[in-house]
C-alpha cells in the first residue's frame, strides 16, 4: 500500500498559521470565533470546521526566555485507521480510503449518531474526529485528495513559507524524514519521528512529543481505548488487522 504521505518538520515551523488559514480557505470552512485565552493558539481546538490547527505550547528556557513548541495538528491518515474499523461496525461507508492516495476520508453523506460518534472519536489515538451536529456527520482533514488527484499539493503544504511541510510519495517522504532526523539529532538528541511506520503524517519533533500536545503521541493519560488502538496500529500483522 504505497500512497502518499506528509512530512511535518516542526523545527522549521514558525507558528505563522498559514497552513491553518489555507485549509479553511480550500475547504470553504467558515471562520471560528476566537477568544483571548492567555495563549497565542487560536481557536482552542479542532472542530467540524477547523481541520488543521497550529497548537502552541510554551516553556521557560534556562535564561528565562520562552521555548516554543509549535505543532500543526491534523489527521494522521493512519495506514490501518482505527476510526474506519469502528465506523465500519457503526455506520458503514462513513469512513472510506481513497484508492490512489490512501487518504482516510470521512463521507459527509453518511449520517452518524452522536453516541456512535463518541465511540469512533474515542478509538482515534490522536483525538481527531469531530462531529457536525447540524449535518449529523463527521469531519476532519481530507488530505486535499481532490487537489492531489489533480496533481496539486495539499493546500496547507502549498501555503507553508518555511518548508516545514512536505508531501509526496510515501517512500520518498519516509527517506526525507529519516535524513532530516539525522541532521536534527546533532543539535537535539531527543529528536524523533512520531510513529513513521504507522501513519502518513510524519512529525519530526526535537523534544518529548508530550511537550507539544497531549495527543501528539499517545501517553498513558490519553485513555485505554486510544492506547489499545495505537498498539494495534503499530503491530498490524500480529494483531491481524485487515482493511478493505
Ligand atoms: S488519525 Fe484518527 S481520524 Fe485520522 S485516520 Fe487515524 S484514527 Fe482516523
Ligand atoms: S504554514 Fe508552515 S511555518 Fe506556518 S504554521 Fe504552518 S507548518 Fe508552521
């Protein structure tokens, strides 16, 4: 299953939010009302009309200067998506895989009850699925499969001014990510790629993923169901996962 992948190099991210805005524009999602919450991150969370969100975390450095951790959050387009496995039982057809790109797509034409949605959300290791109450359907990043099928880059990648986001054939992207990790490790020994073997959106972080976002990589506090789903995702052969 080759398909496509993203590489998100957070060491090059400046938190400009160009990707977040480009995502809104391409998907024709309405603006989200924002509030002053004592952080530069806005809005507070992903939603049925915010598929991409640059998360901001701040930590005091040794000299008292802040250290920023920017995390352009979005669906990881898992190779064996737990959301699809849950949805196939609850609302068949609500989650489909694009044949060419292998993008994981939520089908807005298939209605999902609020109760079933809760179960589908609870199995996503990265807390991505959101519910559109008006339409009774689920929403998230589509990998811009419409743009990609027409030979274009996803809107967020196209908009990024720093080269933090890359997109392409999976084998090429994995090589690019490994090469960049080797470079970054010279300066940041804790640098790592987050689950590159299991997901199509590969993040490079220079520090513990939990410093960036609670759901950047699944931690103990993120719940048993999500952790079990991640375990299956990381070991699809031994757990016998099948995707149609
Ligand atoms: S990140 Fe969550 S919503 Fe996205 S494909 Fe994986 S399980 Fe599904
Ligand atoms: S557009 Fe690029 S630099 Fe700006 S927030 Fe997004 S990933 Fe970071």
